[in-house]
């Protein structure tokens, strides 16, 4: 059985597994009775697949209902005496519903042929949340960035100390989706291949590496517009990282006449989702047809953490870096290893991943890990940059940026047209579709600091609105 699960995890989106599920269901239908049994979900005490429903009136002694779901549907229902405490346990082959019985009123449990399904009614038109953990965190201890239209039933929680990186997909400047890297072999291409061709052409990849000895201390967001924001990350060793279209707004920026003052980015403080590291990430799975991730936030085990120091607005040095593309920068000193990712067809630089001697990691550009060809150099001492012109598949002349890390001894080939720099200062990287600019800078003018604050509401209030429940005066979970 363990071998089957390993194979399933690597190919769970294959049509083969859907076919196997249908074959198993047909086999069970032939041996079971077709009678339909309907019971209120909040009155189900226990049930296991192919078993009988055990029901009883709701009880204050067992107020929590837990459902376990696998690739074949609902596997088990049980009633608990208390809400399980979140421990960081997550599953890739099972999901869970853990709710108070009062929030399940109006949802029917329908049993037929040994299978159980849920059906909403007018009393409760919303399905409960489905998590990747058997002990979901309390909503009152979660803060998140939520779009104006919130539609999702599937929520994910992830301890960032158990992963090695995150690939953020941006589409039309919005956070479209994300992929968790849990091993050195993992690739965001597994998610990318599920996207439509139009989305694939317009999607940008931003990789956040997490060193094995590093940890995320602070997670936040920076307002750009009603539907666009940066993700702010502070790591113990790698420092501060701004993810997304870095617009580097200042107090003197011009604002469109159609914007109200409260929508001016310079009038919005950064939102701190978690200031009590290491960070536990909470996010919603994007529903089909939606163009942005429905929820991005963090769980804070303690509700009494203090606000961290503010994040800076990284302002680029060259004026030719505009705010329509994606800008990032990172230090060039104390590099233990560099990896340059190339565009497969042209060989131009697409992104750079740097591992530092203190254990931190930083990335600039688009690092499509385990997807694009790459070149890794240990203990480099020079970075070389060159512009080249090439003819594309349509016969048009295009420009590409080439980047190479080397040691002090350069071969003759690298001497031809390469600008060489010692590993000092910073590398600035700007890209927008096929356009890439790379600059080596030794110093910056003083960056602007944006104020930082806690979100005004936790996920608890979003949950109440989603379920159309009026909370008590305390405004906290039981």
C-alpha cells in the first residue's frame, strides 16, 4: 500500500487514477443496495466507508465534527470532544473538515452504496472548509490578504521550516497561484502544466528560496492597488525580500486623478501578517476560472507578538528600470554558490539563485528550478555580464542578457565583450516578459521606509461573513 501511495503522489493528476476510482465504485455498486439514507451532518456520530451511519442528537460534550477525505471521497466521519490543537501535521494524500456542529446545521449527509456525500441546503448554502491538516489552526490567530471576492473551500497550511522554497505565479500583476517546494527535486512545472495556454504565456515565476538553516521571521503584504500587492518576507539570514511587481512608491509619487486618497499606495501602511517566526503559511486554493489566489496569510500561534521593524521601499538606481516590470536586488558579497537559469531557446539569463556562506539564499529574476537549463558555480569571485543580439524564430533581431559567474582565471572566450565585476555591492535585476536588464551597483540612495501595522481583522471575521454567522460580542472562537 505504501508503494501505491508513492506512485499516486507522483501521478495523482493522471487519468489512470480517475479510471481506477470509477472501476472500484462500479464494483461496489453491484454488491450494495441502492437505498438513499439522509441524515443531518451535525447529528452524525461516526461512519466509515462501506459502513453504517451512527447518529445521535448534537451534544455539548462532543461539539466538533471531523471528516477525513481521500482520493475516493469521504472516508470517515467522527465526533470529537474538543477542537484538535494545531501541531503542524499536514497530509498530501488526505484532506480534512473540522468544524463545530453549529456551523454544519443545514448540511445533509447522504449515504448510498457505502458512499457518503454532503449536500447543502437553503439553511446553509456554503460547504465547510477543507484543509490539508487534521487539526486546522484557529481562524482568530490567522491574518491574511483577501481579495474583494472570496470564493474557496480548500485551505492549505504549511510550516515554512519544512520546505525549501515557494514559487509564486503572477498573472496581470496579481498573485495567481503558488507552488510549495518540499524537496530538491520538486518542480513548479507540475502546477504550470495544469494552466491554460493563455495563462502560461502571461505568467511570471518568482522563486523564494529558503536555506536549510534559515527561517522566515516576518510575513507581510504591501498595497499597490485594490487587486495587487507585494509579498514581504524577512528571513533570519537572507534578510528582507519583496516579491511581485516592486513599484517602489514614495510620498511624492504621482497618483491617477481617478484614485481616492485612501487608494494611494503611499497612504497605505504595510500589513504584517505574522511577526512571530518561524512563519506558518496559510493560503487558499484558487478556484477554476478565478485569476488570483483567494487567500494568502499566516497563522500566529501567539496572538501577542509585537510589530517588527518596517520594510524598506527598494528604489532602483538606473532610471531605465520602470514600474511596469519586476524588479529585485540582492547582495553580491559572501557568495558560496551561484546558479544562473537560462532561457532554453536563446541561452539568455532568466534568473539567478545565490546561496550565501551564512546559510541564506536569495533569487532575482525568474528562477524556474528543475525546469530550465542552469549552470552552478561554487565559490565564484567574478560576475560577468554581456548583451548579445540574436535572430528569433520569426527572423527578427532581438537582444538578450548573458550572465556568468566565474573565478579569477578567465578563459579567452569570456574576454570577448564581457563586462567583469568583483563580487561587491548588489545585483539589480529587472524583467518584463523577454526583456531583461542587469546592473551591478555598489551603493544606493537612502531607501524610503513604509510604516507597518497589523491587519484590522483576522480570518475569524472573514469566516463569519462567509458562513453568514453573526458572532458573539467577544468576537473570538470557542
